C-alpha cells in the first residue's frame, strides 16, 4: 500500500507520550475513533468482529462522506492499513525516545 499511488491520500501526524501498544488498542477499536479522530462520526464493523483485524470490512463517515473499507495490512502494533475503491489510508505507530517516556508518532496517510 503506497499512499503516493492512491487516487486520494492525506497525512495527519500527532506525537503523544504513549506506547505503540496503547495507541494500537485505540486504532483497532473503531468505537473509540470519534473521540480522537476529527471528522469520524461513526464506524460500523461489517463482519461481526469486535475490533479491526486483517480482512475486516467496515463502514465509516469521514468528513461527511460514507465510505466502505477493508483492512488490507495488519502488523500489530505497528501498522494497520485499510482501503476503499477511492482511498488508501494506512496507519503506522512507532516509538522513539527512552523506555520511561516513549514518544509515539501516529501517521495516517
């Protein structure tokens, strides 16, 4: 999944003091997305899963548009990428800094 090859892509980046595992727990829990991701009004998993995993299909609303997506990349706790027919949106989390105060960068492309 290469964002520059996608018809539509964008990047958001935020640094927080949290481990990749903590960030991952929020990223794979779509019920949490509206609390930290501006523009997401709802997320509905379509396969009966409780959280995202490889192959999970879901519907969400991004910036007022309903989109259907499926998880195409899944590498806990570093990468979860989903695709639709019009956009590719991989998410990566990586830790930098010391183990007592890790700094995690989350990038959505």
